């Protein structure tokens, strides 16, 4: 995988690759994604340099498995973005502790505090674009409607229900 450097949360969401989708391509991709997440968690632990951190291979694997299972809609690029935000202290002080629960809590905060506004902004922009399109094309629609000619259908004389019943009964 290429290096993910300086990705904004918006770019990570809009242009990123969903973890579950990437893992469902084939077994090689699944292993690659798991290995990349494992590497990112290891990088995070090394940079944060907390006293109580993930120290065994089993703890690292458990943390990665938890990330994949608990956050399947997370984009790969968002993992790096969130971890960079943890390093910068944007999710609060870690108090010399960085275990699986702490990492998962930061990812939850990321989803709630960072990604939610991005999604809301996207929805707002889509609505605005639709309204803009509607306003732009309303004159064209009005012109087309105005050119339509509405005509009454021609009814043959004596074609109503009553007339048909009279003919059927022979009471004309």
C-alpha cells in the first residue's frame, strides 16, 4: 500500500476505501489490510510511548481484530487519520495508557465528533445541489408544460352507460 500522509478527515471519508469492502476482495487483500492495521497500531504505540500499552503479539492481534469487527464501515485512510489525531492529543490525554479499549474509544470519538459532521455536510450539500438543479431547470419545465395541449377526448354520441343499458335491454 502507498503511504498515507497528511490526509484530512474529509478526504479520508470521501476518497477512502472501506475496510470491509477491501477485505472482501480476496484472501490476499484481507491479510494485507489486517497487516496494515497491525502496523498502524504498532506505530501508534511506539510514537505515543505510554507506560501501559499493547505489549504482546496477542494484544496487538486482538486490537486489530476489534477494529475490523467494531468499525467495518471505517475507511482505511480514516484509521491513519484517527491515529494521527490520537498522537496530536485531539481526543484528550491518555495518562500513560494506550490499550485496546482506549484505541477503540478514540475511534468511537472520531466517528461521533469528526465523521458525523462530515456526513451531515455531505447530506446538506446534496440537498443544496438538488435545490440548485431544481431552480435552474424550473423554467424549462414550465415552458414544456405550457406547450402541452390538453384536449377533451371525443365521445361518440350515445356512448354513456345508460344508453348502453337501454340498447342491451331493447328499451330505446
